[in-house]
């Protein structure tokens, strides 16, 4: 059989010139002297089939395979070998061609090889796979050197089995198994690495999981707590706000009550004082009147004694009894008439007085009526002013109409350093400028004045943190004024209708003037539109002008005008409050004045009434006295008529000097009596007045006492309400703070977002408590653990999946290896078994008798078992292989080789001087025996032995006619003999 049809070599080792060897016969002998290049042919075959080991090619490096030059010839740069195979029996199963050429080229410059199958460039791997199919590899059964033949017997059973591995065709499996095992090891390493990671994650995961569950639990509880606590806080805040409003109203009402009561008490105290001072005056008057009274009584007494003396003196005079009686009657009548006359005069006087008092009373009553009416009007006016004041103050204090951010800053002014207030809180705008100022200031009234820019920074952070809106701030340390140029100021001041510069028309504390200078210094205020246009023309439409009714001319000429609602501006609030307070004070003074007058009139009326009563009493008494006197006079007149028979009224009355004296004295006594009565009357009036004053004072003191008590009660109540109010405001602030601190919400935001419904408040509050304590008992929370756990867990799952996949692939690999092992075992066993069956024949053929057997050194493990050969040469017992001679050893090896070839023919076998140790007879036997295999196997035999040469179909001679350059030619046996002999 011919398998390798041709070898073409050029540049390979000693083939410095192109060499072509055509194989036309099954058994080719190659002869030639040592070093002529015979073995280079085998090397060329192995190299072309992809051999990578330079050692196997008997070199140090791959460059050594390129012709390196000889004494006569330069070295070459490349080597090329082509093998041409007959593939009609499809020895190359994978190549569906009848002829297959395999080429390898090597370039010194690049130190790289190129491979070609049937002239198409392929990869090394492709060539190696094809080579495996031929069995033509370095350790192969197909290339057998003398060394390997003698080694076969001497080597260990494990090395020996390689031959059977080759023959069994398990090399492919072995290579695959090696790959698989390498892969398995790599995969196992990978798995170990992944398992290490998995272990590491598994160590961390439980803690992370615990932490993450705890963090989630915290979040859930916190969210639940948030939803219900925000609802409760919102409800609380609403309630507190409502309650605070109620308490403010109560405070306001109580304050008014207290004020009124204090006013009353002060009025009553004043009255009390007046009464006391009046009482003092009365006492003084009483004392004077008493003295006068006493002196009158004394005078009366003296006169009465003198009169009695005169009367007794008259009795002791010479006049008779009748005369005396008549004279006495006359004198008494005269006295009675005088008394009567005096009494009548008194009555007339009293009547006049009575009328005068009546008139005075009427006059005073009338005055008092009007004064009361005036006081009433004043009181109404005061109430009106107070109500105005209350409205303005309440509006000023309420934060209605402020932008959200501004409102939140002002509400939290207490906790924000350096916040002074809004612009509108600081300015006083006169009513007449309100419209003009409102139109230029607009929202700037809500700018917040702060001490410095750092305070502003804190306030802005507060707004940001609480998501509480925005505001414009005016830090006093930053502001600079935008004054108009002096020439413009001078020019406009002299124009018609100029009112002023806006910053100067508003009142503000001096330290804040910069705010107005900053906001308004370049606004010119004029009276009306026409003035505005004139002014604008003068300043060439460069600056802002505003009219008193709010029309504006902007720089460059735009006009903003129309009707502006200024109702809700609070610009004039401060001015209004001041003016109303002044007005209230003025009205209160007026009311006081009226009240004093009314008081005075009241006292006068009282006094008049007292006097009137006294006059009435005196008048009654006097009338009675008059009647008695008339009666007495009538009696005396009757007695006189009885005694004299004459009518006393018609009788000429003649009085002696004593009588005259007595009458005169009586008259004096009478005068004194009248005077005494008058004094008495006065005393009575004053005493009554005093008594009444005391009574009044008592009543006054009682009511003062009551009012003072009431006042103290009101004040206590006010204190209580005030502290309740403070408490409620504090509670509200705490709730607002809690919203902001715990949930980062302002009240308004909470109100908007709050959806929870608080049905059972007690239960909800208990739930809040419970959730808080549950959250507290959770201890430290690692919020990152949620994400970390998820990431680690995902990583863990991924690695576990990978580990499973790797395990699967390990199992697959192991299965594959097992399968390969099984396959190898089967194939190995088969070849051993088959070779064993052929061995006795081949052995006895080569030895000329005897027998041999192949045995496993470890039959339990076919995959690793070594191979032993038990032989019994002809006429000898089974002996130890090592005891054989060199030739015998070669014969044993050849017997085994031929047994294998018998049962597993291979297409090409190269034998390199394998028969060298044999004796001539055995060489002959050997050569002949080979011949029996040539129908299935092509042999290429490098030999020096004649017996072999003689049996070859064709012989090639290797010579080096040119030094260092191999030349191959077909030669005849005789030439071969000569060539061998030259060796
Ligand atoms: P023997 O009968 O002693 O085994 P041989 O005929 O088998 O000898 P080879 O071993 O085939 O001889 O050839 C060796 C020869 O090849 C040597 O002369 C060596 O110098 C030559 N040779 C080997 N490599 C190169 C090379 N790269 N360049 C030139 N000559 C080389």
C-alpha cells in the first residue's frame, strides 16, 4: 500500500536544494552514510505535520530547522516541506479528497510558520488534528527508531503502555481528556474562587439582612408614625391656632374690661377725694356756724335777763295792777306784732329763696343733661376710635397677605438671628402719599430687613431646609443707596407740582433710613400727570416719576397708570395707629373734663336739694309760729278789750320808757332768734349734706371695694388667660418645630399633604407612643444596609447561579472525562486483547519458536495500568525481560510492534535502523516479515543492513556530493551496498 506519495523539501535542515521523493512502492529503503541526511527526512515529515518541539526535531530552537549554510553555500531564510498523501481510502476521515497535500513554511525573519492543506492556508490546530489521524507523531507507533525499540523492553511498564495507547487510538481521547482535565482544573479554580466569594458574602449576608430588615422595619414604622403623627400634629396646630385666637380675643375683651374698670375706679376715687375735701370744708363751716350760734344764744340769754330785770323793775313801780296789766298787754301785743311781722318777713324771704333754689336746680339739671349727652357722644367716639385701632393692630399683627416665605420667616423670627422685620413694619407713610408709595414699592414692602448677610444666609437655609418658600432680604450691612445725581435733584425741586423724593416722604427710624434710600431714592413724587410729564421731559425720561394718585413714568418713557386698589396696603398702618391713639387720648381728656363738670353739678344739685328741703322745713315752722303768734295776739287783744272795753288796735298806744326798753329788748331778742334760726337752718343744711356725703362715701367705698376686687379678679383672669395663651402658642410652636425637625414639613406643607384621618384620637395618640417606643427600641439603624443587602444578595444570587453553572459544567466535564475513560478503557483493552491474540504467532515467527503474552501490571485500573510482556523464548522458560540480550530485546519489541500492526494496521511506518542489533539471520527474518504487512502498511526503512536492503522494493541513497547538502536519488542494490559500505 502506498499512503505517502511524495515528499518535497527545500531549505529544511540539510535540504539546501529542492528535494522530491516519490514513493511508488510499499517498502522503501533509505541508505547512505552517517550524517548524510537520512533522518532529516523523518524530521521533515514530522515537522510538516506540525511538530512544535525543536527537541523532537533534534534542534535547540525552531530556527535550527532552516538550512544554516555550509562551507560553500550561504544559509537560507526559509524552510518548506510538502507531504502528498493518497487519501482514496479516507485515512484522513475529515478530508474528503483522494489526494491531500500538507505544507509547512517557516520564515526566519518572522520566526513564524504557515500551514496549508491542499494549498489553502489553515491553522496549526487543523494540521495537528489531521496528523493525529495518521498517527505520524513523535511518540508514534509510526516512527520507530533504534533507540525506541531497545527502550521498549527496558522501559517501565507504564512507559511501555504508550505504544498500546497509540495503537488503541486513545491519543485523541487523551489529548481531549488532558484538555478536559485542564479545563476542569481551571473551572474548579474558578469555582473555588467563586465559592470563596460566596462564603465571604454568606458571612456578611445574615448581618446585612438583619440590619436591612431592621432598617425596613424602621422605615415602615417611621412612615406609619409620620402619617398619623403629621395628621395629629396638623389637628393639634389647627386647634392651638383656634384656641390661641380665642384666647387673644378673650385677652382683648378682658383688657378692655380692666381698662374700663380702672377708669371707673379712678373716677370713683376722685369722687371720694372730692367728698372728703368737701366734708372738711363743711366741718369748718359747721364750726364757724356753731360759734355764731353760741354767740347768738348768749346774746339772747343776756337780753332775756335784762328784759326780766326791766319787767320786775316795772312791777315794783307805782302803777296799779290794772294799769300795769294794760301796759303789759300793750307791750306784749307790740312784741307779738313785731314777732308776727318778722315771721311774715321771714316767710316771704323763704318763699323767694325757695323759688331761687328751684330755678337753680332746674338750671343745673339742664346743664347736667347736656353735659351727659356730650359725654355720651365722646364715649361713642372713643369706642369707635378704639375699634378702628383694634382692627388696624390686629391686621398689623396678623401675617395675612404675606408671601409664604416672608410669613414663615416672620413667624419664626424668634429662632432666627438678626431678623428685624418686614419693610412695612418699619415705615410710617402719610395717608396722602399712600397711593404713590404703594405703586412704587409694590412687593418691596414685604422685603425682610436683616442685620447682616450672615443672618440672611441662616434664614435662607431655614427656608430651604423646610421647603418653606422664598423671600427678598435686605441685609443692612450690604445696602447702598441709589441717589439721583445732585443736578437732577436740584432741577426737579423747582418744577411745578414737585412733592418730594420718595425716600424722604416716608418716616422711618434713622438707623433704617438706608432701606428707603436703597429702595426709593431715585423716585420723584409729583402732584399730577401733567407735572410728571413736565418733570420727565426736564430729566430726559431718565428716572422714575410717580404722581400722588399712583401713575408712573418709567425711565425711557413708559407710562404705567390707571386705578390702583390700595385698600389692603398696610403702608399707613403705623401712621394711622399713631393718629388714632392721639385722637383717643384727646377724646378721653374731653370726656374727663365733662365728667368733672357733671360731678360738680351733681354736688351743687344735691346741695340745692338739701337747702330746698331745709327752706321747706323752715317755711313750715315759720308758718306755724306765725299762726301761734296770731293766736296769742288775738288772745291779748281779747283780754285788753275785756279790761279796757276798747279795741287795742284803735287805742293809742303810749309806752313808758321802761316798756319801750322792754319792747326794744324783745325786738332784739326776736332779731337774734331769727338770726339763730337762720344759722340753725344753715347748720342743718350742712349737717345733712355731710351726713349724706358720708353715706355716699360709704356707698362709694363699698362699690370701690367691690370694683377693686373685680379688677383684681379680672387681672388674675387675664394673667391666667395670658399664660394659657403663652402655653398654647408654645405648644403650637413645639408642634410646628416637631413637624419641621422630624418630618421636614412646614405646617402649610403638612396641611396639603396630610391625608390620614384621625378618628379615635386617644387610640391614635397611644399608637404614636407605641410606634415611638418601638422605633426607639430598634436601636441603631444602618439605613445603607437596605441597598447594601439588596446589592450583596443580588451578587450572592449571581455567584450562586454562576457556581451552579460551573458545577454543571464540572459535572459535564467529569461525565465527558468518564465517557472518554470508558472509551479509552474499551479501546485499550481491545487492542491489548487483539495484540495478545496475534503476539504468539509474531513472536514465534521472529524468534523461531516460543511464545509471549501481554499482561496488565494493574488489571484493576486499565487507564493507568502498565504493560508487561511475559515471554518464553523457544526452549526457555518464562524469563525476566531484563535478562534478554540486546538483539532479543529488539526482537521482543518488534514482535509486539508487528502484533499491533497485524490487528491495527496503520498506513505508514518509518523504521529508523531498528534492526541494527540483530544478527544476519534475524535481519533476514525481520525484513521478510515486514513484507507480509505491505498490503496494509507503507514502510520507510532507514537501514545499513543488507538483509533489509535486499527485501526493499526500492532504495534511495542519501549523499552529500556537495558538502553539507543532502542529495537523494533512487539507487540500485549494488549502489546501496557501496553507499553502506562507505559508512
Ligand atoms: P546517521 O546514519 O549517522 O544517523 P544520517 O544520514 O541520519 O546519519 P542526519 O542525522 O539525517 O544524518 O543528518 C545530519 C546532517 O544534517 C548533519 O551533517 C548536519 O550537519 C546536517 N544538518 C542538520 N541540520 C542542518 C541545518 N540546519 N543546516 C545545514 N545542515 C544541517
